[in-house]
C-alpha cells in the first residue's frame, strides 16, 4: 500500500479507505488526539467502531487529518508516507463517485 500511495498517481478508493482506517487508528492511539477528535465529531467511544464502517465517515477522518497540518505530518511520518499521499487519499474519498453529482 505504501508504494502505491507514495507514487504521484491519485489514490484509488480502496487504498484511500485503508489509509483512512490507519489514520483513525493513529488518532485513537493517543488519548489527547482521540479526545479532541471525539469532541469535534460528536461521537463517543461506544459508537466510533460502528461509524468506522461507513465509507463517508472514513472520508471525514481524512478531512479532519488534512485540516490539521501537524496531525497530517505526524500521521504521514508514522505511516511512512509523504503528506501528499495522504492528501491524494483524501481527494480519492472526496471525489463524487460514478453516478453521483
């Protein structure tokens, strides 16, 4: 996954969803990061796992990540990726899907 996401090509939706799940795990690994994320999303620890199954929620995880440069850079470094790869994954989940406008 890292090689495909680090290339200059756009990320495909499957690799972008995998990256979003990794980003959520990164956020959840630190109590302060998780607390802030839960406060901003209105979610609780009890419904976070259910929300993570929703593809739209995974897109919002990457929205959250790319909106905070420090968090973006920290996650990218932790995942062995360039921040631009995370942004490409965000773009892949943000694009309208076929049949949507």
